C-alpha cells in the first residue's frame, strides 16, 4: 500500500531520492511512445524527487527503448520542480551529446568492477573505462554538469570475477581521487547480502564525508527491507528507486531482478518516521500513469 500523505510531519527530508524511470524503461519489451514518456516524466517531475534519472545517450542498437531521449528532453517541464535531471552515458561520445542539453544537471556512468560485466555493458575493459571516467569528468567540469558514477556489481557478481568488499572500496577511492563527488554502489543483479552492505557503507561514509555515497539496489519482495534497513543504519542517505519496482539491467543476467520499488521505500520511510519531502498526491498520479504504461 502506498502512503497517502507525507512520510512524517517533520520539516525537510533525511535522504536523497533518485527516481529511475530510465532504468524501468530501458529493458521494457514493448516500445513506449515519446508522448507517453514525456507524460510520465512530467508527472514524476511534479512529485519532487531530488533527481530524475530520465534517459540515456548510449547505442540505439544496445538500448533501442531510449534512442529517443533527445526528443524527450526538450519536452520536459522542469518549471516549479526541484528535481534535477540525470542521463546515463557509456562513453565520451555519448557524454559529448548529453552535455549539449541544458535540461540535464547530471551525467551518470556505469563503472563495473567486474571485468566480464564491464565488457558486456560498455564493450570496454575496466582500465579503458577508468580512462572514460576521466574524460567524461573533465567534460562535465567544462560544461557545468556533475558526474555520478555507478559502481556496477558493487556488492558481488555472478560471473566468477574476483570480488570482496575491499575491492569495491578500492575503486571508490580511485574515483574520489579523480574528483567524483557522487558515487552509487549498485546491486546490479540483486545479490547484495547484509554483511557486505553493512561493511561497505560503514567503511565508505565516514572515510569520505564530503562525497555522496548512495545505493542503487535491485531487490526482491524477500530482501528489499533488509537492504534498506542495513544500508541506512550503516550511514547511506541516497537511494535510487523506481515506481512499481520495474527495471533491471538488460546487459546483465537473463533473469532480471527489479529495481527497489519507490512505494516500498515510501512505506519504509513512513514506518521509520523518516521525512521524504515529496508530494504524495502527485506520487499517486504518477503511479496511475505507470500502471498504464507498464502493462
């Protein structure tokens, strides 16, 4: 059940909310018309999320659903919305296209610490991808944008590549040294365990007090609450979610694990008396559009 009012009577909010319709749409099997995307994104802009992950500048062959991002962006109405727009890029060429859009405040880059997945996702090695991060970061600085880096497979991977929490922390340290201010630890295939979540955030949050360390969880009905409880108690204050829990990376495993559902986060915040600072009436209206689009 979705809460019908704000999550508490407190003023302000305790967490940063990133709504991810891009993640929901990118693997959707039925092509969504531009008009529906615009209507849905505009409804989400009225909710008051901090960031709206709204599209991507990647290969149309790889992600055909989002090949129309360039058409969608100019039709979005950001007037009166506190939400800032983010788009995903996979290489410098995509970033060069993205920074030309004044509507965007943030670019997002998926940096996998699994060599196998990095090759699958961006057709580049980890070493080559690190070079891309540097180039895109420099481009963002020159263009007045900010770069968010997603640590894909940040809590483990199914491919047999070497992983432990300290490997993830090592890469965060490298990215921070390059000037990255926002990093989202990404549970790309939904396998994060409580012990790993707890360790990573308890290490990273105090070590980098000036860096926003977030969580992009994919979660099932069985473990979403554990992931929120564990990460929040370990210091995480930025969360990526998607209405209805739709999404998953089409470049990952065949059986996708959906995104953390925004309505679950909203109910969890209400239970824990954590203020959200969003318009719940607008939230409900956006949910109705989502119900129509994602049939």
